[in-house]
C-alpha cells in the first residue's frame, strides 16, 4: 500500500510535468504573439517590447518554464502588463494578462460549477448506465434487451449540442417544465441549484451513459456464467440476489476503472455542455483562454484537468483492489 | 466411504432419500434447431448413507443429472421431465421457493474446481455463514459464524483462517472448504461433481477420505459424479454407467468393475490404466476392446541402442545444416536452476527469488522416453519449458545433441525449434480456432522444410493419416473435431518438422479414459515407427508407468529420484516417491 501510494505519486508528478512542458512548448510553437494579445490592438512595437519584458516573455523558454514550476511549488511575484507587481500564492499557475488575475484564483472561481455539473452527471450516468446494463443482461436476447440496446445506441450516437438544444427547447422554452439552466451556489439556494443544473445533468449523464451501459451489460453477461455464481444459486440464493451479490461484484472492476477515468475527464471541464447551457465552468474558461491566447490560463486549465484524471484513475485502482482481494497493490 | 450396512447389498426397508424416475433433460437449440437431449429416461434410487457413482465420459450427461437434481437448469432453455423425489418432495416442476429451500438445505453441491466455485471476493467464513443463514433466517450473524468456524475445524482448517480468501488456500484446502460449505446444513443428499479431479493424487486421497468420513458421520446420501473409475472404485457402493445420457448398466461397484456385463463398460474398465497393467502394451478402447497389435519391447537401460533406425526421413525433406552428431545422449541437463523474481514488500528491500527449479540433472538418449513426474508446482513444466527454449535458465547447462542449447544464437535456435517439438495438455486451447487443419500443419512445414505449397499439402495429408485421421479432413476447423481428434492434430503438428525430441506436457490428462487409451496407443505406435525421443511430463503415475522407459520424480523444484521404470515402481528409493505411489493405488 505504501509503495503503491509512493509509486503513484511519483507517476502523477511525472505525468503533470510532461503535460505542463508539452502545453508550454505547444503554445510557443503557435504563430500568435502573447505579448501583442495581452497589450491590445493599439500597441506600437515599443509598447509590445515593454509588455514582453514585464511578462518575462523575453527570457529563454527554459527559464520561463522553471520560473513557472517554482511558482507552482512556492508561489512567486509576477508583473502585470502595466508593470505592477502582484504576489501569486502557491500553487501559482501563472498570471492571466487577459483577466489581470492569477490563474489559480480564476480556476477556483469556475471550479464549483464544474464540480456540480460532474457530480450530478456522474450520478445520472451511474443510474442510467448500470440500470440499463443490468436489466439488459438479465433479459439477455429478449425484447427488453434489444429495446435498451437501441436506447443506449441513441445516446452514443447523438451529439450533446444537438440533444442539449433539443431538450432545452422541449423542456424549457416550449413547456416550461424546467427552469433555464443556470448555476446557483448550493449553499445559497439548494433547490435553485438542483433545478438549474437538472437539465445539464440529464443530458451529459445520458450521452455518457451509453458506453457504460454497453460495458456493464457485457461484463455482467460474462460474469453470470462464473462457477461461483452457480455455487451461490446452489446455496439457495434467488437468481436476482445471486446476481446482485456475486455477479455484480465480479463485473465491477472494469466499470470502476471507466468511472474513474470518466470522472477525471469531466472534472477537467465539459466544454460543449457548459457552452450549450451557458454555464461558466472550467471548460468554458479554458475555451475562452485558448481563443484569447491566454497562455498561463490555458496551461493552468490543462494541468488541472490532468491532475483530476491522474487522481481519479488512482482512486479507481484503489477501489478495484478493495473490491477484489486477489489484487495486491504493489 | 462405503457405508457398513450396505456392504452385503442394499439396506432392506429403507425408504430411498432420492428417487429418480424417467428423468429426461433437453436443451433448446439457441438457433432454433431441434432440441438436444442430454439425459434420456434415467431412473435410480439412492438410500440414506449410500454412495452412488455416476460414471461417464465427457458429453455423457453426468453433470447435467447433478444440476437437475437441484433444479439448477434455466427453465427458459431447458426442459426437465420425469420425476425427482427428494425426501418426499417432487422437484420436477416445483416452484422457485420450494427449490430455493432444497438447494443448500436438503441437497448440496460440491463442484470440481473450488478455486472458481468459491467466490473470490468473500472470506471463506462469510461464505459458510451465508449458507447457514440462508436456511436458518432466525439465526444471528454470531451463531452463523460460530457454526462456520466449527465446520471448518471439522474439515481440518483452523478457525483462525475464517477471514482468509479462497486464493490464500491450497487446492486441497479449498476443496475442504467447499465440502464444509456443502455440509453446513446437514443435507440429506450431497451431489459431488468430480470433487477431486483437479487435485494431485495424494491430496485427492485425503479429500476422498474426508468426504467418506463426513458422509458416514452425517448419514448423507452421496451422488459421486466422475469420469475416473479409480475414484469410483474406492469410494462408492454402487455405480451407474452413463453413455449419451442413458444408463448402460448399474450394479454394486465391486461387481461392476470385476465383471462388467456390457461391452461399453468392459471397454471403459479395460481402458482405465491401473498400476498393474502390462507396460507398453496396446490398450483396449471402446472401438477395439481386445487389441491384437503388439509393440516391440522397449530397449532396456543396458541394451539401449545409440541411434534407432528412423524410418521414412532420409533426405525426403532435405534436412540441411547441422546434422546430428549424436553421441550417447540426445539431451543432457546438468544442475539446471530456474529462479523467478519474488514479490517485493517495500521498494528498498531485496526480493527473495522463487526457486522453481534447483539443481536438476537429466539425460535422454535418442529414441528414449523419459517420464517427468511430480505434483503441481514441482517444477516439471518449467524444466520442460527450458528444454523447449521457452524459458531462460538461471543456471546450469543444457546440451542438445552435444551442443549448448542455451546459447543465444539465431541459427541454433532455428535448428532447435525444428529438432524439438511440443504437444500440449489442452487440445481445445492449443489449436488456433480460426485456422484449418491444413493451415495449422502448413506453418511448421513452411518454416522448416524446403517443400513447395503443393508438396506441403501432400505432406500435411500424410501426417494426418499418420495420426489416424482421414486426409479429407484437412480443410476443417478445430471445432469440428472431438477432444481426442484435436489432440491427434496437435501430435501431427509436432511431427511435421520431423523432430528427434517431442516434449509432451500432460498430453492425455485432459482426455477421457477411452480417448486417453487411443492417444497413448497412437503415441506408442509413432514412437516405434519413428524412433522419436519423448520427454513425457505427467502427474499420472499409471500413464507414466505404461508409456515411459525411465522416470524422473520432481518435488519442490528438485529431482528426488531418477531411475528405470521397473526399479521406480517396484523399489522406490525415497519416501516421497513411496507416498506418490501409495496415493496412486
């Protein structure tokens, strides 16, 4: 366990280092000039040079990168475009010259929206995906199975921006069944929070549940024929109880792995969903940063997303080992 | 585990615990064809305390009977008709709630492989306790755990291991857990489906003895399903022989084995190898109950020829390059050791390696058959893998035909991969299901002979006929053959490059008794005709005694004894070999 945690942490650090380096390098390979973007359209070449210097963009790339890494660990002082010094506390993910704000602070503002969206969407995904998978497996080859398979196929093939607008039109504008999607902090008004997020949860959860339903169906079908399930039936357990207690346990491994990955990816920001429903989460923040050539914000968002994926994949591995005593974590 | 009162025939006025009449089981064809009948009109009675052996080969329907007795078939795909009365309750057509009470309560099951039959996710104590609580809903958790501990103790497992998981036990211990679980609720009927088939001979004996003890203590009626007449002989009162789902004959076990009435039973009894059959003789099979073919006597240690005549191979495939500089020995293994890296506890600590093979020395003369015997985990398969070039040794020397066979040399490996061929245990897993027989046989010919496509096909047909299959079957796929036929294809594939050594790892242990006899006959015939040397890896002493010239015994990675067949079986040197032999009887 100790060696597992140690190895995983080192591995995570390696991944994050590689991701940040790649994001850094990629951005510099792009033709656009971040100093010009930060300075604004009316700057002359002298002003741009001054901005470049205050942003530290005249330094060698490697030096900029090490400065950045030091900031992540210990925090650092950064210069704004106008030359004023701002302290950026650890973990400092740089300073956004477009927003005139440390990136960590900006991300923290957007994170609650993404957290809410992800949590609800995962709940919908679990219920829909596992539910249809379990029922399909139990009714394998019969009409219910075919019907549910068709249902999940719709989910897998439809695009979020299409389904999102369709659902919004049908449930919000035409009938008024649901309030317009919006984010209210759950601390302020839980009912408004749930009501405003319900439609995004359903759409994002449904679209992502298709893979989950298919995987759980095939996993369960495979595990149903395991001999320990037959033994459980031979002990006098009913069919459903045997499947719930033994088959599900045997089928869980890959599903937990997929769930962990899914959670990590969604927490990194659901760009399309957030855009469709006008939610100001991490995904939208990242999209705007990219189009605004806001280098520090882009790298910060990318690192945050990578962090979530690494963390949740490790958590999934822990959960799988807890579910199956034959797996040892070292 | 014969019950004392039934020694002189059946108990007189005992009402049978189980009464089966005209039992028929049909499986629906998933593609809508005619249903497959697995059991046809089977009738038998089983009295309290009686042990009935249900014997048949694979596909005979014996396991289907066992499952039907507990109503475990899926009613949507399986039609069960006739009558099964257990302790006065009719089970055919009974509702789920009745059946749930019977399963695990009045009737319990023990399956072949305890590793896959016990849940890997739950501790053994919890699995036993669940069995109790399902049928005693009023009992609390503490009571169930107490009973589970007591039952484990009864089968010889300390209660301290209650929280351990099945994978933490040895094979024999796991089967004890399985038996303990089956007897938790003191059932009237115990169905044991091949309960010891997956175990080594010594452990098999211990588990059967335990089963017998418990059966006598509890007065349980036992249906012992097995393909192994040896197991049935020592443990059952009566035996029923099943073929194609129907009864062939049924009689008290001693009588049936001594004087089988039906030809099929006679063939089955004759085909089963015992430790008193004549080594190297042609074995009777179901098709040929009294074989007339005689094999030439095997060379003895003193008069072993240096290089037997090899028929039909001179120049025909144009062997080039290294030709045999055969001396006295074809294979010489000296002080071979194979270690596997052990599991590390912490990153800093050095891991203790697993010593799979340690200081093993073996020799095989040209044309000789060496049996390599040992229980599972003894290192016999690892040793054979080194010879086959599939495993790099940690230490020691391996010489083939006078040359260092472990040298990393492409030319040498290529030559060895032609000289040494393999036959595997599982004829289902060792053939590629997507390749026809012709394609399977073509690969070694293409790699190791200069023959053109047409010649290769001709040669493949020849090989197929050599192993007793019609050449017309060349374009069939493996699934179109039975297990025995597939093993013949595997042998044909091994013969294709005309090897001088064939490593056969348990080649007949996955086969039915009668098929086993056929394949052994084939191997003996090929050995005589082609003069191939064999390394024959097996846990089955009866087979080894019949087929091998010399025998090497391995135990925990070391060579315990290596000697001529007669000497090993008549005067074993070591205590371990004596134990092995005792368990096989």
